[in-house]
C-alpha cells in the first residue's frame, strides 16, 4: 500500500501541485483557512473533496463519530488554535449517513472493545433524543441528533462562545449522504 501512496503522490505533484505552484508556494509559508470542520474519521468522508475546497481552505479535525466532548484536551486545543490563532469564521460539525459509530452506539451486543464504548458515551444524549422523538430505528435521525448534540457541546467552549458573541464566528451542522454525495445543513 505504501508504494501506491508514493505513486499517488507523484501523480498529485504532476497533475495538481505543479499546475498550482503559486498556490502551494503560498501555503508553504502559512495557512489561513476560513472554516474548521469537525467530522468523522470515516475514510469515505473527505471534507475537501466533498466541498471542492482548495488545499488550505479548511482546517480539519476528525474523530470517531464527529464527537465534541465537553471537556477534552484534544478538541479544546483544536478549537483554541482555530478560533484564536487562525481566526476561522465558521465551524462545521459534519456527520454522515451509514455512520459506524452511531450504529455501535445503539447496538445491543458488546464488542469487547475498551475505548470505543467510552468514547461513544459522549453521544448517548443524541440517542436519547432520537428515542424521545420516537425514531430509534432510523439511523439518519440519530446521525442528525448527534450533530445537534455536538453543536451544543461545541458552544460550551469559552473561545467558541466568545467568538460567537463578538459576531466573528458561526457554527453549522452539516449532514453528508454517502449514497447521493450531497451535503445539507441540519442545524
């Protein structure tokens, strides 16, 4: 597989990097993305590709289930850097269809995993919201409820609240449908 990555990189250099030399040269000096995307680690979800964004336009944080824990050093560091230093104007939490994390969240059987169940505890309120709406069997409802719940958690971080209050930051929830390739705003 490493050989395929190296060959793919050569194609990238030939077909894109050299054609956009000025763009990549400016990126080598620093970044100024307009948005932070918090999305799932799922290999099928690629923010730059699904939005046709150029390199350098999106600052990306990925984790299992696009989760924003209320008190997590990793996400707090990303938020602090994106909001206070990169001065992004928007944060997007992007969930997606057929999410394995959401399936695992509502599955009845244990997997024997140690860390995944602990991580998914952060999304339990989304499952409870879906059940209270009478939709526990509909994965899309759960996936969207998770996006909304993570947006609530996101707004609990002081740097996010402060930037929103100052009118220099917007937050959005997006849902990516793997079958259609379309994204839609959900919150």
